[in-house]
C-alpha cells in the first residue's frame, strides 16, 4: 500500500509566480495644485518593483507639499522591501512636515500592515474618497 504525499507548497504561496499570467505592476503619480499628490500602486510591491516606485517618488514630498496620499488598494502582496520603501516615504514626509496617508482596502495589504505592526506607523483609510476629502485633495471620485 502506497500513500500519497500532500503537494508541497511553493515559497510563492499566495503570490504571483514569475512568468505566469498576472496583473501588471504599475505606479502613477498624480500631482495637484497647492502641493498635493496621489501615488497609486497596483500589483506586487516587492524587490522586483520597488525600484520603480522609489524612482518616481525620489523627490517627494517636495518642500512646498501639503499632502501625500499613497493608494495601495490594488496591491496584492507587499514584501519587507516594499514596507521599507513606505517607511522611508513616511520619514521624508515627517521631516518635511507633510501630511501623508495610505489607502488600504484589500485584505492582503491590511493583514501585512497589521501583522508587522506597521498599521500603527501610518494614517490609514479604507476608502479613497474619504482619504482625498480628509487630505483636501480635489480628485474625481470615480477614478
């Protein structure tokens, strides 16, 4: 009698496997008058992609900035490298005395922040519309 072994879980369990059909990573920065900006990130925020975000946010926040919103609604996975990048952005915002907040509505990202204790390091909103309103950013709500 032979017994079957259960299948091994890969190290990428719960993540996108490189080379598979998956959502593309994207990051956009939208600036508004009066020193307000929204950074929207979609996909996996990990070692493969964090440099793209760091490059686009290198000069942020600017000295004249008033508010910075990072929308992580479409982030499905965030590694320690991604968390470190967010912490660095928060550190620069604190130094420049710029209000920064995150939009985190997806369970994977909320769980990552909660399990690492980082949910206490950021101002977090579940809804983009509420965050935009609180930060004084005039932005179309249907985007």
